[in-house]
C-alpha cells in the first residue's frame, strides 16, 4: 500500500501547480528505493514516463530520468538517518548537475565552452535552492512515515 501511495503521489504531484523545482520527486525516488530496494526503480521511472507522456516529452528526459536512476542506485547507502540526510543533499546535487548539463547541451542560450557551462550552472542556482529545500522537506516527511511504520511493525511482532 505504501509503495502504491508513493507511485500515485509521483503521478499526482507533477500535475499540481508548484514553485519551480519544489517537488517531492527526488525524495520519493530516494526513499522508494531505500525502503523497497532497487527493484522499485523501474516503477519510479514508469511513473515519470506516464506523467511525461501527458505533460510532454522533451530533450532533457535522458538527463532527468538518468539522474533518478543514479539516485536509486545510491539509495543503497541509506542505512542510517545521517546517511539518508547526506543522500538527500547528494540527490539534489546529482539532479542539479545532470539536468543543467542537459540544458547546457541542448540550449542555444549558452556557449558550448566551459564559460557557457559555468554560466548555465550559476543561473540555475535559484532552482537548486528550491530543489534542496523541497527534497529536505519531503525527505523528512518520508522519514517520519518510515520510522512510524517501522515502530508499528516492531510492536506487532514483539
């Protein structure tokens, strides 16, 4: 039920109006993979594929979906609260680096040299702020849900 809820949450939240890059996407990807393992990763990508089908496909999909795949893989290091907190920040950085690299490659706004790449990253910092804040907020919400579920489960099996 929890997995289905997370899957539906991805689909629904992408259609709800929200500030740029303030979404539960990275936290959901991270915590779904932490809680259910890497076998859940294709379903997370499927949720994005379904919503992108209706929102519209774009050139950056390989970079956004690719960053989600990387985040799923690094989730295996989320064994403790502190490691999951570090992964929240790392997930935000991975998404920022991958997605803006794609913007730099496909955009005509930036020169195709190191200066253009750096300009692309610098101009994206306001979006990065929203990404970090939303990933922390939603990550902590999922942390609370997982911790409360684990406490209930441990009480039931005592």
